[in-house]
C-alpha cells in the first residue's frame, strides 16, 4: 500500500458522483440558495430553519453533505494512522523503497499517542457515517442524490501531519461543529427529536476531534514556531475555502451559524473565532456583490 | 452468624488458579512487545485501507476495527513498563524478519478490486493467529503473578473474536463465484506460508514449543 493516497482515487461505489467545490456550490439545490423572500421566511434571513420553503430539500442536501464529509473524515483519519510511522518503527521497507526513502527512515515519525487519537477518530467518523446515512434515510434522502465534493480529503493529503491537524481537525471539524449546531437547532425547531438527538451526539464527538487537533498542534510545534505558523496559515486557507459563498457565518444571511461556544470548548481562542467570523463574513459579502453584479447584468440585458 | 475470626483458606475452594507459569518476566515482556508491534501494524493497515475500498459497509467496519487494534496496542504499551521495560519502544519489535515480510505481503493489496484479498489477510490469517497466540499466553502464563496480562488478553480476545466474525461474514458476503473462492484461498495460502515461516505473532513458540526449548527461568508446572 502506498504511503500517500491521491484524492482522485478515493474508492466509491457506483452511486457516488464526485465534483469540485465550485460545481457543488453551483448546484441550485444547495443549502445556500439565492431565493427571493418568500412566505414563512424572515426577511433578510437565510438560516436553515424549518420555515424556509425549501427547508426539506436544503436539509436533505446538507445531511448528504455531512454523510460524504464523514466518509472522507474517516478516510483521512485512517490515512494518518497509516501514512506516518512512530519513532522506533523501522519495518517499512517496501514503503521506504517505493517512496525513494532510505530504509528505516523515521523522519516522518509522529507520537504514538497522536496515532491512537487518529484511530479513535476513525471509529468516531465511522459511527458518524452510520448515523448520517440513517438520518438521510429518515429525512427521505438517498445515497448519491447529491454530488460529493472531495475537498475534505484533499486537506487530509498533506505530507506534513501538522497540516492535516490544522486543515482537517481544526478547520473542517470546526466547520462540522457549526453545521451540527445548526442541524441540532433545525431538529429542535422542526419538532424532530430523532434528528436533534443524533446531531447532539455527533457534536460531542466533533468538539473532541477539534480539541485533539488544537492540543496536538500546540504540542507538536511547541519548539517550532515556523511550522506552527505554516499550519495556522493552512488552516486559514481551508477555513476560507469552506466559507466560500458565505455558507457559514454569524450573519442570519448564512444558512449555517458560527458555533462560538462549542468552538471555545474545542480549544479555539477568542481571537481565532473572531478571525473565522471575519473571513466568513467577507466571503458572504463577496458572494452578495457577485450576485448583485449578475443581477445588474441581467437587468441590462432585459432593458436592451 | 459465622465467626469472623475463624481461619479460612487463602484461596476459596472454587478458586483453582495456580502459581506456576510458563513465562518469566522477560519472556512475558518480549511477547507483549511483539503483540504491540503486530497490533500497530494491523491498525495502521486497516486505517490505510479505508480509502481504498469502495464497499461502504466494509469501509465503516475497517474504521471501527482500526480503533480496536489501536486500543490493543495502547494496552500493551502500558503493560510493558509494568514488566520492567521502561522504554516500551525497545521491545516494540517484530518477532522476526519473516513476520515483517508477512505484514508487507498482507498490506500489499491496494486496488479497489482487491477487497477480498485485504479482508482475507486480516480476518482469515492475521487475526486467527492473534487469537491463537493470545489464547496460548493466557492459558500458560502464571494465573497469579501475570494476572494483569491475562486480564488484558481477555479484553482483547473479546474484540478479536467479534472482529473475526465481522470480517468473516463480510468475506462470505463478498465471495460469490468459484473464481473468487480461488482468489481468497490462494491469497490465504500465500500468507499462511509466510506466517508459518514467522512461527506466529510472537515468533516460534507463539502457541507452544517442544519441551526442550522452553524458555529459561519459567516455572513450567502448568500445561506446556
């Protein structure tokens, strides 16, 4: 088995369709719709709530997104168990040979306890796949009904384990905290205790995963400020990528809110939460400006 | 009311545990180091394979089992200092080079069309050998002096049996044709031969050895 696994070879059955981030956001069934104000929705709010006329479809789309995201999180955690060895383990001759490394090279070694955490995360993510596939079914969805965006696994492909912690455990699992909080509230408002119950359990796991990422990032880079800086920059890039279009922000115009309290529990500092809030809001404003520009162009075309 | 000061036997009549055991501290520690190494290779392989299998149910099972074997490695890691090995990495070693070659061969399949080979290696060869080595250790070490190892083995064996059952049932559900039966059998035979060369998870003597080769220092009053 190779040391690193390319994202375009992720194994899926025939029901799955993989697309780019841009393609996914262009899907009109996306949770972030540019729908006009309509009955039942509060003016100026795009938050995913049951009163939205498209709530059923949007919630199913989001649940499918959670489902495929959990698969990739499972795969990413599993790969981190495999791709890096622990100190003292020199018995990977085939892998060293195929990677062009000297036999017994342990320059990529990570702490044993970090690997154990990643294995634990793999089990948690496997349960999340089980939960989300059952919830999807409960909500009337089907596997493959929506496309799969593989950007999460891409963040788990870095050859530096610290970047994986920053990109996956802190940025993407941090987003999962926001998503699960929103879905839990959705379940509460919709009077769906089944959904609320499951999201609450998954939320507890995600806080644990983000805290793992926060703790390990600090410990592993304790004496390496440059590596820590690079990791946090990578996290910011992933955070921005996942704020694409303003899907997640403090604004009610975003379908998904920023779960500040749970982020604090997971080891984010106040400054880090503020930073994510700013990036998310900027992304939302960028999207609004882009939509306004397109509407103006369309109006010009109509007038002509 | 019974007299609380009446002398009682230190061992209750139903407590048949015996003091002698086949392994001294060093031998038990060596085996535990081998177990830790072998469990680590297993959880790493299972984790790595998750992304390579298209079958969703298999993918989820591999992720679940990955953690269980990591936990086993952690239990052995914690046991080593209790067996006077203060640097657990020193004894976290393969039993021999043949076992390294076995692991390399077991982890060789990567393609999405090789799920049968992946599962055969783990659930029809590697895990059955874990069950054998653990059972031998549990049944032959001192039931009193090495009780902590026995307790750990009992926890682990429960997982091993559960996982073996899961894996075997997945295999039975995947193998549908005569060709697939042959593929599974051929891969199992190839790996089993390497495991025979290794002598088992803890090397020769994993499930016993000729009386003449018993480790020094052991009190072989029990079964050999």
